[in-house]
């Protein structure tokens, strides 16, 4: 019986990781609003080490359309600015010698639709991960039957895996619906 609990908890952990990954991936998709997470993937050379921008500067959002970056060391302004220009962000930063400002332009209708598709692809990857966790859990239960687990316990375990699967698919759908609403809101 302990075998079944281990199998179920392992599958649930993998499903939870898929949802957490999706949540993180969606937070990096630009929705027309300033969000400091847009800069998470950008690394800068800070005294020989490649670090995220927020490790060498204060990053804030003074309003809904602006990201403000104030480096702790003024010599880092050019390095940070160059890293933003070379990134996939696609936005030109402005600097006044002390602060770098990134103006987030409003999204076009076409770009919004592309971002919704991109979100959908991320969601589909998460759903595939959840399905794979369920499938592998079912296979592990079938192997456990050969090792002495009763068939009734196997069926109960499979039903429990299906309930978990449905719960996490609903979470993924909710995350996608919220992100789509955020992207399509003008």
C-alpha cells in the first residue's frame, strides 16, 4: 500500500511542477503592461560574472507602461543598456545617465493574437507534462501489481491519478484563461 502512495505523490509532484513551470513561463510573456519579470532572462556582465539585472540594479515599475532600472554602480548603465538592446525584449531603453527607462508600448491586435497563441503553446506543453505524469503513474501501478499490489488498489490508484490529472488540467486552463484575458485587455 505504501508503494501506491509513493507512486501517487510522485505523479502529483510532477503535475504540480508542470503548473508551476507554466505559471513562470506565462509571467515572462509581455501583456502590454510593465512587469519586472520581463527582464528575468537578461543577464549582464557584473565584474566578470553573468548575473540578472536585478542583482546589480534596483528595478521598479513607476507606472503601468514603464520599467525603471537604477544601477547601484553608475558604470553599469552602458552594460545593462546593451544587454537590454541585445535581448529578445524588442524594446529600446532610454537612459539619462542615472536611470534606464523602458517604455512598454501598447500591443497591436495582431501582436496580442500572437501572444495568445504563444501562451496556448506553453499551456499545451504543461498539459502534455501532466498527461505524461499520469501515464507513468499508471505504468508504475501496473508494475506494482506484479510486485504484490492488489488489482483493486491498482484501480483505486488509477482513479486517484485521473482525479489529480483533471484537477491540474483545470488549473492550467484557468492560468491560460487569465493570461489570455490579460493580453487581450486594451
